[in-house]
């Protein structure tokens, strides 16, 4: 009986070691421009156009390699598009993210509503500032101590 357990244990070790060595093909594109774009954004770099160009490079590389876009890439691109005032494009990339990764749906729905609200606030602010005349600045220069 002990010989049986030793052989079973040895078989388990061999199986676990050999299956751990099996190489797996990468499913997602790991081109570095996506990571660089994320790094710049997190470092508060405001050159959003450069970050958009990096993401464009990432998407081209993913397409050329035949690999999938990494989770969050479309959402990050949407964020960058909204930063440069392209809310319509941002919405479409959030939809792409939801289609590619359905598990992110709830989060992306809230992100989409934030973009819509920001877009409406910007539109309302622009409309109200265009219709209101500039108020003259009052001066209290003639009142001394």
C-alpha cells in the first residue's frame, strides 16, 4: 500500500512539473506603447495627443500581430479622447471595450455617464457664457483708510 502511495505521489509531482513547463501562446498584444501611454497619464502628463499617438501605435501592432487588445486599452483610449474634447469617439471606444470585455459593463456604463455629464456641462457653460455679457469689474480704489 505504501508503494502505491509513493508511486502516486511521484506521478503527481511529474505531472505538475511537466504541465508547469508548457509554453502558452500569448493572447493579448504586449506592445510597450500602451504601457508608456498609461505611465504618462498616471504621471499627469498633459500631452494627450502624444498619448493618443502611442495608443494608435499599440492598436496597429495588435492588429498586425493578430493578437487581442489588452483589457482596458479601449477604455484608456476613450479617456484620452475625452480629454481632447472628442466625446463622441470616446463613447464609441467605451462601447468597443464593453463588447470586447463584457465583464467591465457596469464600470463602463458609469464611465459613459460621466463623459456624457461632462459633455453636457461643457456645452451648458459655453452656451451661458456666450449669452451673458461681461460684467464690469468694480473698483474700490477711491476708498482709503
